[in-house]
């Protein structure tokens, strides 16, 4: 039913976790971003931003032609609405789930991504940039920890808000964060880590391990794109 265009990154993991949770049939189509497969013309037809994940739903709810969706947050929302799972119908609960979904998309993901970049990938170590993003990542961890102080999950019941955030907490050590400093977040993290759907999703990621690529070429593919990439 679902074609998933995927690579094992935090944004990719979001979608496999959700698909495993809701039980939809899906096929993984690997998009090796280090090798530049995200720039293939056929992929750009469904993901014009040169980014995975993306999906094609061959059985959309309106019964018409297949529909493609790009951007991980949009995919989570689309699939939750399609299945009626992991998103509340109550107005106030649904609004809270959407708030935290967009919090992850606008805050936790981008800031942790910059943390990864300047700490691990940048050709020169810029102390200001590293400190800036390590500190902001820590602030966002604290925000999430506070939200979880009196809730089992981010917006009450387990939802797409939790699925969006969890993969970005998995590399916490790489982000120079210690989960012991965030006890409510740690409890939440361990709970999601142990869910059968999460375990199955990360097993799918392990199955995609490939031969190591030239690191310089991969860095160019991932970090040295510009407007010329889109408008040669």
C-alpha cells in the first residue's frame, strides 16, 4: 500500500516507527543520501526538496490516484489521519499533539542537526557554533523533560508527537547530552525504546547497512548544495 523512500536517519526512523505502530503494509525504497540518490529525477517528482523521507500511498482515502507526500512531519500527520491512529480526535488533545509535532519539526530536529554538523562534520571546529547548538539542544531537552514531568507521553497518550521526537533523542551522546540530567525524558525515552514497533523499525535500519562511501564525496552531497543544485 505504501512505498516509503527512506534512509536510516532520525527523520527516516520516524516513518518506519509509525508504519510499524499502525500496521500498514509498506515497501522500503532505499535513498542513499551519501551517494546522492536524493537528487535523482524520479525521486524529485515526489520530494522536490531533495530530502527523504517521502511516501507514495497507492490506496488513498479518497479512492483516487496514488498520492505522494514529502516532509516527515507531513507524512506522520497524513498516515495518522489515514489510519485514525496516534492522533486524538478531541480538539484540545489534537491541538496539543500538533503543537509538539511542530515543536520537533521547527526546534528539536533542526537544532540537533546543527549540533551534529558542527560537532562531527564541519571541516573546522568552530567553538562558538558547537557551544551554540549543544546548549540549544540541551535547552530543548529541558523543555521536553518539563513537559513529561506529569505525563507518560508528550501530549498525554502515545502519539505522532512522541514518534517525531524520539529518533532525535537516540543520538543524545553525540549531541553532548546526558539523559541522567533529564529524568522524565529518560523514563519516556526508555519506554518508547522498548516498544515492539520501535524495535522492529530500527531492525529495518540495520538491514540497510551498506559499504562505506568516500567521506569527502558524501560530505559534498550532504552539505555543499546550493541554489545551483536546484537551478543549474
